[in-house]
C-alpha cells in the first residue's frame, strides 16, 4: 500500500509518516519500482501501535524503545507518565482556579486582573508571612478564601483568612460545608473552626452535623460553638469532653452558661450526674470541678451529696467547692 493510501486509512498525515520513517520508527517494508514507499500489513499495524501509545503521552523515542524491545516492562514508564499527567492536571486546576477568581471579581481592566493574580500567588506562597499578608489584603470570592482556609495549617495565617471570610459576602457557609465531610480530620477541624466564627442559624445547622464526628477535636470545636449559642444538642459532647479531659475547662464554662437557662439545666444536671456514676476517678474529679460552674442552686444540689462520696479526694473537693458556691450565692465572694 502506498503512503497516500496509508495516510487516508490510518488518519496519519503523509508528512508524519515520512517523519516516522526518518526516525526509524515505522519504515515501509518495500519500495515500488519507481522508488515510492510501500507499506505491508505489518507496517500498518505498527503505525496503529505508535498512534495508540502516543495517546498515552509517550514520546516517539519512548515508543520506539517499547516497540523494539519485546521484554520492555511497562510498569515504571506508566508510573512516570501517570505522575506527569497528575502534575499537568494540577497545573490546569490551578489555572482554572485563577481564571474563576478573576472572573468572579468582575475586573474592570487588566490592573484588576493582575491584582487578583498576585493575591492568588501570595495565598499559594511557601512563606507563611507572605500568605498572611495576602490574606489580610484579600478581596477574593468566598469559595476561594474557603479553599485557602481549609488548606492552611499555620494558625496565624488561618486567623487572617478567617478574618477575611468574616468580611466576605454571602456564600461563605455553603462553601465551608463540604469541608466538614472531608476524609481528612484536619480539614474538617478547619472547616468547623471557621464556621464557629460565623454567627447565624445557617452555620449552627452545619456545625450540628459534626457533633458525632469520629474526631474528638472536631466534635469539641462544634460543641463549644453550639453551646455558646445556647444549643442543648451540644450537652452530651461537652460532658464527654470533661470526662476525657479534652478542653474540659472550656466545656465546663459553656455548660455553666447553658445551665442558666432552665430548659437545658435539667439535661445538664442529669448528664453530669450520670457521668459521675460511672467515670474513672480522675474524670470524676473533673466532673465535680465542673459542677461549680453551674448556677448556685443547681451546683449545690449536686455538690452537697458528693461531700460524702467514698472517694476521699472527690468528697473533699465537693465539700470545698460547695462552700465556695454557697459563699458566692450569699454574695460573700
């Protein structure tokens, strides 16, 4: 088959076929009496093999090595090609992110475009100081600020980004919610921390979904924020924090504030008493100390019986705290 016919059937241009020939990649088996290239069936099959391997991203030199070495092992080469493809995709995603940021900022001219690009570069800098500076200067769409918040491990930079989020328009909570479902606990914690700084029912509803998170820190961050907002749903988690000694002082203070409302006060008293009945000695001591944060009447009802507790340390602590609470109720302290 002559080169023109091969080109029509294979979809490979005659120019490329000549290039393959010059490289020794696909050489026609024969020549006509007039000196024209004549391709055999095996040559055409090799052309299709070349084109198939090109779709995987192999260079012509790599294709030649693969086809000429029957024992060539593909694993290492495929791994290299996979890594290269992932790197290209990452660059493309970064480009797409920048384009979306520029578009969302509704630039009036190229100066605005350059400013947004520079801010994005700053947020992606390896320097924490540079990222923090960019966060303080940032006037980016909420979705992009959220992306930066969820990826930021440095607490100072994260604080600056959260400040920027607080100034952002609507859409912040909706952008943060997917972070609560991340398989990475650190990302979920960053999302919960950011939501805790955003007032309103929308953020409270989002935080409520992670009160049963498998990660202690995520549960704690949500419970503290919801407890401050008066949510009784946080009570079991706050009590468990005291039992486990995880931010127990903060948890006790939030429970004390919550108990000022007669509604959740009964549930708090019940959960604390129930935990006292089964907790280990160190945890029981923390629970007794937490009782002193409750409103005086409720605190004394729970502390006075504990002054006769079989555990001498618990009994002494309960008696001492009951005295302090009683004095505070009388206005003596």
